């Protein structure tokens, strides 16, 4: 295995590409051989940019996080640095490539021994490892130019602050819950004055010590398989088997009982546990067909970008105004919507709408906000048509964002570091102008006006999204889900008081965030916002699977692969469903339907989430989170074995009408 090539790839694609700009840090990351800090069996994953297990139930940090933290220390070379949490010794080596002397403290003796011998073998002479409680620092060598803490504590230890030089920086993960933290940077600006900035949302192992957590406060990992729990699981799996509704196939399933449970709900949320499983798409589509045909649902809103889905909408509703010229869903991850399964639904919807009057046709919309530039061109095209003077103004304003067309994330970085002014004022004024002219414009065509305002709204939210991405995932996650929820609400308003909506998005968006560890990070989602707005008038359905195949990439922007989904981990909801021995079922979770299983299911468990990336080799860290299923969803649909979606290949599209939304 060519580790140095893997290493330089990782630095380019995972670290530099995600916004770490410091050449000193990137060079250090290019030099340190991470594989030498891992046990033999894990070496091949050394450059996956993921945290990995080391001895004593600890972890070696994710390279991107090491780089981000080191960059935040703002080292220029030659400094005296203190590290708390030596672990494998990897981060200490990265620091030693830049700093003068690195003092590092570790509480687990075995790790101290191993790190010492690894670092000596690699020839590092400027790293000093000590076995002690690091929350008390290392007094003899204080004060330090910089301190880095690789474990999460409840608050910033006072002793460490006191060991900083004036002007010195301390980077540490802090959180009231030992499992999730916010990475913060504390700067000692004056002898007794400190400033604190948030950097990112992170997950570290706990900082255990006098000024950290006490050992009793640390929650035991959920998957430690105690025998008692195992027996209880067996009983619970039996109870689930009793209480669920098994079905033979997606095509022949009977939906009467499900439709009764959904009742008069105004919004039905349909999830998925991956972005690439055929069964999830097909089942969502069957349920949607029933809801449209039997309960008059007005539209389906999906986790896709507004202008791309507008092309589908144009096709399914037989619209006359010319569709946009680009190919829908041409960007990564193309398979998420450009697949055979979705195509089947789109064709069904077009047929279904064919003999209906325009106002009675079922629409499809996109809730997501990644289409900054296609949305800009949609707004411009619209204004060119209805108001050429405003189009000129709009071109000038949106020009502010043009330099970043190929890499909107770079705009966020530039705006944040002060190297470039923000375009916020321009995009907000543009949206306000369009909204002000509502009565003039809407007279032309209400649907087109809706399309233009949604695009203008998307531009303002996406501009902010790319800017705040650098403040951590929580803020940008919340902004994105708020945007999706606001879009849903304006669509409901557009279609009138009686309108009912179906939403297709990942479980992590549609399940109630308050019932998962997202809540501890301060994150909300569409499911939570809908619950607050519509109460019991929203019915949310989650999906799950044990094993099979899935379409996913290994890295962001990487090619689609058909990957094998590993059997679910013990102590997860998935392993519980698997234990029922049933191949597929619907499981009502609302009371009273779920009274026999409710208590058993309310003990928090792991749940798996696969997005557009799947990394089976680091499954626990990358894909599992903790949740309480019966509070997260009103219903859970299970497919024990599943298979990957079939992506559309261009050839298969030949011969379709010109207006076909997936392009040719
Ligand atoms: N920088 C390390 C990451 C190690 S994980 C690397 O690159 O591999 C965090 C480490 O902090 C664990 O090894 C854990 O044992 C250690 N730790 C936790 N509390 C500590 C404390 N109070 N003092 C010193 N080390 C501590």
C-alpha cells in the first residue's frame, strides 16, 4: 500500500478541500505517517479521515480535526506547546513538525508507553510525554504559547488557562453532555482577560480528571452487550413481531391500516435510512401514490434543490413555460435522484396528472438549498422576461457572488477571514425587491412568481449557509433544515388552507431531532419543526434495514459505488428488528397501537444513518447515533435485506421527450 500517496490525497481532498488553509499545518499533515500510530489491522484505514479506535477504548483523532485544531492554535514555528490527551501520539507529532517543544500529558499509562516508543522510533526529539492528569497542566514548563486538549470536558479547566502566556491560545472541546462538544478557542488577551470563540461541533472522548469529568459521570457505551439486556432484547423482538404488520412485497402491500393511522394528517414525512436503497424509494413512492390518489395530497416536497426539482415538476404537471436548460441533478450525488426508482414515480405522476385540470395536478418541489448559482440564473431569467430593468439591477447585485462560482465554500472562508466583503446586503435586497413587486409580477403567472421568489430566497439562505459553515455544523445544519421547513410552509400557504403535503427526506431530517442525540448538540430538523407547528397533524415514518447493498460514495464528490451494508450492530434498533426474523414490516409507534412495545423501545439505542457517504470500516463512529425510536417517528418501516438503487445512465435516457427532466 502506497501510504505517502494516500496521505497526500487525504490532505488535498479531506483537509485542504474542507477549508484548512495554513501551509504550515498542511505540510505537517503531509509529513506525519499516521499509519505508524495504528495497530496493524487498522493501518489500511489510516488515510480515511476518520477517528479510529486505539487501545484502552480511546481514539486517534480524525485528521481533519487535528488539522482544524492545529490551525486554530495559530502556530508560526518555534513555540512551546502543551497537549492534553496524547492518545496514540499522532497529534503530538503533527504539532512537533511546527512548534519548538511539545509537552504532552496522557492519563492512561499503556498509551504513554506506546506513544513514547512510536515517537522515538520516528525520531522526534522535541516531544516529551508524561503520565498524569492533564487537566492540571504541566507546571514545570509553563507558560505555553498554545495548549490543545484532545478530550472533551464540561468546562475549560482554570489551571490550563493560567498556564497560557498572555496572547496564548487554548483549543478545547467543551460540552455539558460528555458525548458531544463544541470546539472552542480561548485566548488570553491580558493577564486576567480571556476571549472565547466557537469553532465547530465535535465529538471527543471524555476528559477525565480533577478539572474534567469524574469517572462515574461517563456514560457507558450503549453497545457493551450485557447478558441481561440481551435477554430483554429477545423478549422485545418477539413483542415487535406480534405488534407489527408484516407484508409480502412493496407491490402487493395493503395500505388501508396505514392510511387509517395517517388519518387527516396535513403533512406526512417519509424518511430513509440511506440515500441509496431501492426499497426505501419504492416504498415511499407506493405510500405517496396512495396518499395522492386516495387522500388528495397536493404535492411532494423532496430533499433536492429547488431548481432541479422544478424541472421534474415541469414535466409531471405538463407545464408550458420553457424549462430551464440545465440537466437536473447533474451534480454530486447524482444517484440520489437520478435513478430508476425515482424515474418510475415521475412517470406515474405525469400519467396521473395527464387527464386532470391544471389546478388539480399534483406537484413536486425541492426543499434543499445547494443550488446557489442555478437559482441565481433562474431569478435572472425570470426578471429578463417580466421586468428587464430589475434584471439589470439583479445582475449587478448577484455579481458579488460570481468570483466563487466554482467553489461556494471558498466564499464562506474568504468572507469569514475578512479577505472579502460579504454579499449579504445584495442578496437580501434583491429578495425584498422581488417580494415588494408581488402584485405586479404575480399577475403574470402565480406559479412562475412562486418559482422566482423561492429561488431568490434560496440565494439569501445559501449565501448565509456557506458563510456560517465555518462556525460549525450545528449552525449550518439548523439553517438548512429551517430553510427546508420554511419552504414547506410557503408551499402549503401557496396551495391554500386545505393543502396537504408529503415530504421525502432522510430519517435524520424527518425524525424528531428532540428524540436523538442531535438535541444535545442544539440541532433541530424538519421533523422537530413540523411537530412544533402541526402537532399530531404530522405523521412521520422512518425506514430501516439490517444489511444488503447501498449506493454511496467513499468520499465527498467521489464516484458512486455499490457498497455492502454491514449487519447492524448489537444494541441498535436495527439489530432488534432483525431479531424478529421478519423480512419486512410496518411498525406503528403511536399510542395506543404501540402500547405493548412502547416501554421496551423507549430505552435509548443506537440507530444507523447512511447518507451519500458510507464508510463501513468506521461504522460506529461515522454512522451510528443514539435515539429513542418511538419518540422520533410515528411509524417505522423495516426491510431486513435491501439493495442499492439503480442510477440512470445517459444511454438509457435516449429517445425520451426533450422535456424529460433528467436531460440526455
Ligand atoms: N491526540 C490523540 C487523541 C487521543 S484521544 C491522538 O492523536 O491520537 C484523547 C486522549 O485523552 C485519550 O487517550 C484519553 O486517555 C486522554 N485523556 C482523557 N482525559 C485525560 C486527562 N485528564 N489527562 C490526560 N489525558 C487524558
